[in-house]
């Protein structure tokens, strides 16, 4: 078990719920429909990968090693880069700030998610502690 991954997934999961509620109740009147969809996409992918990180943390006890560890790191990085850039992009677009280049960071987060899943798969191909 990797307690750091489990703790991080718990905190990011709580943040996902809070941000989702904030979007549904607070941002609905503030953001445009397009901006709200982007924000909701960020929340959705954050929440999906909270579960992936939780799985990596739990599976770590049986499949210890760099592949599982890096899988978790890539899930965390993906949440920060993908969801974080979309949250920031909503803020920037809503306030008409000249920093739309932030959207170029989002694909790096997507690649991080993909790398996390591939590493999780690869970690499962290695023998576990029980044999």
C-alpha cells in the first residue's frame, strides 16, 4: 500500500466533489455554457483519475516497484496539468485575460493520464510478492 497515493487521492477526491458542487451551484450563473462545460470536463477527469490513483495506492502493496510508483505520479501530474489547466483556462477566458496559451498545457496532462494507465498495466505484468 502506498499511503501517500491514498491520502492524495482522498484529498483530490474531496476537492473534486467540492469543485463539482461549486460548478453546479455557484458557477452556473457566472460562466458561459461553453466555459461551464470545460470546467465540468476538468472535474470529471479529475474524479476519474482520483480512482486510478487510489487503485495504484492499493495495488502498490502487491506490485511494488518503479512502474506502479510512476503510474501514481503520472496520475497526479495528469490531474494537475489536465484539470488544472482547464480550471485556469476557464478563469482566463471568463476574465478576458490574454493567456489562452494555457490550453496548450492540457494535452500534456492527457499524455500523463495515458502514461499512468500504461504504467499501471505494465506494473501488473510484473510478478507480485505472492508469486
